[in-house]
């Protein structure tokens, strides 16, 4: 009897333990549902020299006989206007992006009141100092909020003037194993009878923002070592954009940026998420538009900030995520807000984001994140989904049922 009692006592104890464990686990699951974890990821798209998008310069000084006197190089050029521009491309339709600087509306087409294109950033005509590469005499330190050079030289042969050449740019980017580069160049000759100092250089774009108006925005500004330009001498300034796969930038991003900044069109370089070549066009004589989200992604999968489960090493050739997690609930796309980019120290930034919620009833692991734009290559012609960024997480994030994951892409430049 004692043995039987002990036996049933053990069974009773095991049953009580099972009930207790089930009660505890049930309470834990209920607590998890009531207090889900919130994971956050911020991906910085650093636009600075030696970062994922760099802008560097080379300045060459020639004497009146064409002999090279000096060369200097530098970078960290981009100012707030550039962050505002890029952030604006990630808004939707014809939203006004930057009424504080210019009524700039990414949208389409030209004749419907939306802003349209950046013009002559890489191909300004001779004699023009409103856009393209510009030079000046002021040596005041660069501020990220700069909207013009301190004292810009205009075209001419007098004091305060330089003879400004037309501007050239690369007809196609140079593609390396992990970089894409493209450059633009312009020369300035001193025909005045005395020396004139060049202390600053910059890069300006012309924004056509209505059917009859344009405005000129400073995108880059650098203070250089003083070049004392003697009579008859020339200074040649070259700016080079470098897109690197660090931080997840793809070749698509490089070719889209080249087309955007230099008004170039190519239909054999950019791939959509179906692995088909599409146009990178932003401008032509009749249709002018800047729209990287022609329509609001809303809660749609496959466009906007996206997440996936593949941890294959990122490549600049990537055209889609390895395996998008479409089982998660996609929150609404949060577009960049504010009329101009936010400034902190020497950095300017704009952000877009989305929240993903796991309501699958089980665990889901996120290993990769991406950003897919919905680019209109012609008014009314539909859109193409194009992966511009992909990044494999250093530490995968496992979402339990009810957990959320907030993904923010920050477009950041450093002056």
C-alpha cells in the first residue's frame, strides 16, 4: 500500500507540475501578447567621403602657358539642400518638399504643376555661374545650411570675374567591383590684369519647379587652400561622386543618381525587382519629373522599406531581397517630413520608415532589410519597382507572435 500510495503520489505531483507549468506558460504567452517586444533598426545612408555615397573634389592650377602648378584634393562637400533633395524623392506624388528654399515638388508631369528636374548640374553652358560648378573668393567655414557661395565669381574679364567654360561630365559611370563613380569638370580663367584668389568651390543645380520658373540650389560647398590665380592662369575643378556598396547601396542606386544629377538616360543598367532592365530616366524635353515614389506604397509588400529572411552577403548587383517576408503585417509607409532636412552639427538628414508586425502565431526571423522605390519612367506609364538599398543585419532579429520591428532609413549627408 505504501508503494502504491507513493506511486500515485508521484503521478499526482507530476500532474500538478504539468498544470502549474501550463498555467505559467499560458500566463507568459498572455503577457507576451499584452506586452509585445518592439525592435528598432536605423540604417544610415551616409553621404560623405569614404562612406556609401561620397563627393570628392580635385582642384588643378595651371599657369598661362598651360603648365600644372598645383593639385589639391578633398571632400565632405554636401550640404543640407542635397539631403532635402534626396529626402524629397522618397516622398509621394506631388508633395511640396522644400517650400523654405524653393517650391520643389517631386511629381509628374511637367505641365501639371509639379516640380520636374535638376538641370545642368553636370553640363552647364559657358559663361553661366548660376548652376554647375562655381568658384568664389570667400574663405568662411562651410555651414551645412549654406545656400550660396560667400562671394561667387561671375563670368567676365574684370575684377571679381573669371572666364567660365562650359561644363563636361562622364557620359557613363565607371563601374568597379564595389563602387560606381562619375565626375563633372569645369575650368575658370583669370583674364583680369591682376591676381585673384579662389578660396571656395561649389556645385549648384537648377531646379525647374513649375511651367515657367526655375531656382538654383547649392548642393556642395568646400573651402580650399587659397589658389592665387595670376593673369591668364586657369583653375580646373572636378567633382566626383562615388557610390559604394558599404551601407548597402546597389548599382541601381548609382545609375539612378547619375541619371538624376546629370540628366542622363540609360535602359540597360537599372534592373527592376523582376530582374528586367528598365529606364533610369528623370528628364526629357517634354516630360520632366522627379518621382521615386509615384504612388504611396501604403501597406503593400514589395515596395518601400522591406524586410526578408535571406542572409546571403549583399552585392551591388542585387536587384531584390533574397527572400522577402510577406507573412508579416506591413504598416503604412512613413515618408520624410518637414520642409527641409534636419541639421545636427555638420550632418543633415531626412528619414523614411515602416513598422512590421508579426501576427503569424509563430516566430519570424528578419535577416535582411531593403528599400525599394516605385519609379515612374514616364507620365502615366506605370511604375517600376527598383531595389536601391539592401543590407544584411549583423545580428538577425527574431520576432515572437505580436512583436513589432520598426525600420528607419536615414539619408544623411556631411558638410
